[in-house]
């Protein structure tokens, strides 16, 4: 149970990191485009060709065209969002079916997840249920 929770947390962190990295990449591209816009007659139709022609030096003279940075940024955000969505989904899925016991009437019933408080479907008491079995 603890392991599952930790994995979901790291998935959440990974998704967040991917999104932030993608946003930073897009911000860099936008910044370059903004600098370009301030020195020339910049129109929106020009942006596409500019992305394809302008190189951004990466390291050691290795340059990539801005379009690749844009694509990478979008990809990172997409992957990050998917990872976030999956870790979020994992959270609701981890609320597996549990067997609860009412401390008053000792009846058992199944519920989708363990809640702090629940109403006993047998005696209608508002109780703090005891989890007897996880399935
Ligand atoms: Zn009861």
C-alpha cells in the first residue's frame, strides 16, 4: 500500500517536472521570438518560417532549430499532463474495495474505498468504520 502511494507521488512529481521543463523550453523559444519581433517587422505568418530557420545554440556549438525546441516543449507538456492524469487516476483506483465492519451491529459491507466516516447501511448509524479486509 505504501509502495503504491510512493509510486503515485513520484509519478505526480515526474509529470510536474516534465510540464515545467516543457514550459521553460517554450518560454525560451517565445523569448527568442520576442527578441526577433522587437528588431524586425514580425508577423504571425513569419513565426513558422522563423521557427524553422532560426537556430538556438545548445552547447559546444551544437545548435537546434527553434521548431525542435517547440516540438520538444509541447511533447514534454503532453507527456507531463498524461503522467499527471495517470497518477491522479491511480489515486482513485488505489481506493480498492474494502470490507467495513459496523461497531454497533457488527454487520459487514463493501465500499469502494476507506472513508473516515460512513453511514452503516444496516443500522443507519453514523460510524467510524473498521476496515476488516482489503480485496
Ligand atoms: Zn450498523
